[in-house]
C-alpha cells in the first residue's frame, strides 16, 4: 500500500509564512518526482484556496482541519463540506484531539463529521487517541476502540473509504513519541477492529501522529500496520516535512 503523509498546520501561518513553506515544498522532491508516498497539507480554512492554487500541478494535495456536519444555513463559524470541495480540498481531518478537548467534540459528532466529509467527496482523516492518564490506567484500547466504534456504527458500508490517524494525546506537540512498538500495538488493534467490522476495511490507511520527526519517522513507518503519518510541528518546516515523507 502506498503510504500517506499529511501535514496539519493547525492555527499557524500567514500569507508570507505559507508562501515560504510552499516554496520549500515545491522545491523538494515531494512535488517534482513521483513521490513514494501520497502527501497532503491541511492549512487553516482561510488559506485553503490560496494553498490549493499555489500547489496546483504538484503532487501535493490539500485538506481541511475540520468540517461541519451541516451543509448550509445558520451555523455561524462553521465550514461545510461542499465549500471545502469547491475550493479544492480532498481530505478533512475530523476528531483531532485539540477539537475533542477544546471544543468538546464527542465520539458521535466526530463520526457524523466523517460521514459528512464522505458525502461531499472528502476523505475524512479520523483521529483517535488516549490521554496519558488513560494509557497509565491501562485504558488505551478501550478508549481508541470506543472512538473508532462510533465511526464504524455510523458509516456502515462506507467504512473502507476513510483514513484513521492514531494520535496519542500525550505525544502531540510534546516531543514524546510513542515507540514504534507502542504505536504498532495500537495500530494492530485498530486494524483488527476495522477488519472485524467490515472485511474491506482491513486496508483503511492507519496513520500515526505525535511528534513525528525526520529522525524517528523511518522506524515508525517500518511497522507493519503504520501506513503513514499525520504531522504537526514538523510540517511547518519544508525540509523536515519532505524528509518525513521521504522516509515513508
Ligand atoms: C498533530 O497535531 O496532529 C500532531 C501530530 O502534532 P505534532 O506532530 O506536533 O505532535
């Protein structure tokens, strides 16, 4: 399976910063050769159209960091799937831990966002992951299993069309990466859950996210059930992001 490496820019950037970052990405082998991995970046909503335009003709795709469950109407501050498609997004991250914790997004809302993304032609990247307290209490599988089960129950036959990102909350932006073995164990668990729900979902790409850097990417990506990465901090440096994608 071709690996997938996605950069989550979070609430970073400006026109000048983005232009420099994109220039760096376009100058790297990500954009010019047939890359070994599929690659995409997810800028803040307001920059999506500009980033799509700047990356036009390259092999680098673009995604959003969220999507509304609504299609249109009186939903102040929300951005709908058809709008994202119209400006050229192909992926939508849903259920990032920062949205789950700062915006109180629950498992069912995240699952509904995944369904909304699919119904408007976007590939949802569904994030799951446990906190440090949950890991230490031995609840990792129960937590990620519960988060994924809501998506399984909501999507039915469409389950095979998603991407899942395992992002242990304790590893996001902290510099603490899950060891390749820790990540692989959770990925194998998620793979088995997907497969037992729907045989065709066994090939759903499973990304790892949480302090992936150029020096730990290759070991993580070498694990049998790690199909790529969701990259935060290191996606803001063209050379680092390109090196991570190269490791995939
Ligand atoms: C993320 O926010 O999706 C992420 C993985 O961040 P970082 O790589 O900075 O830990």
